C-alpha cells in the first residue's frame, strides 16, 4: 500500500531503496526534474511555416469573431522569432479554430437537413 510509496515524507521510498545498489546516492536524493526536450514545441515550431501558421494568420478564421487578430499575430511572431515560448497558447488557438470549424460545420448540416425536411414536406402537400 501507501507505506511502500511514502515513508517519512519521502515519495517512492521502495523504488529508491531498490535503486540504492545501482545508482549513486546523489541521484537518488535529488529533486524530481522534468524532461529537457520539449517534443511538442519542436514539432510545433517546425510546423509553423505551414498549415498552423495559415490558420493563425487567416483573417477569415472563425476564432477572429471572438478574438482580436493582432495579439494572435504578435504571439505567433514572438514564437517564430524565438523571443518567446508561446507554443501552448498557439496550440490552444489552433484547437479552438478546429473546434469552431467542426461545430459550425455540424450546425450547417443540421440547418441544411432541417430545410430539406421542410422542402420535402411542402412538396408532399
């Protein structure tokens, strides 16, 4: 149970105990660290010259009915130049646009189907 995971405030006590034979003490006692490589940011930065950039710069993007395009452009430019790391918010904006497009498309299909149903009803009468 939990006693194996935490002992005297130390997390992963059992795991560290087993690793004592194989790893230096300094490694076992240091604080947890994240990964140095950000795979998503590398992929995102390489994709900014293509479709992602087009979505974020397209004046007809549906998100610009909700957002001012100028700050979005500034976020993109700052990220592309390497001055800022905006990959998380830019990725969120791309996902917002994709969601809006999907949502709008579903709405249009429902309206179109409803209109076709009304037209068929008129023809039958």
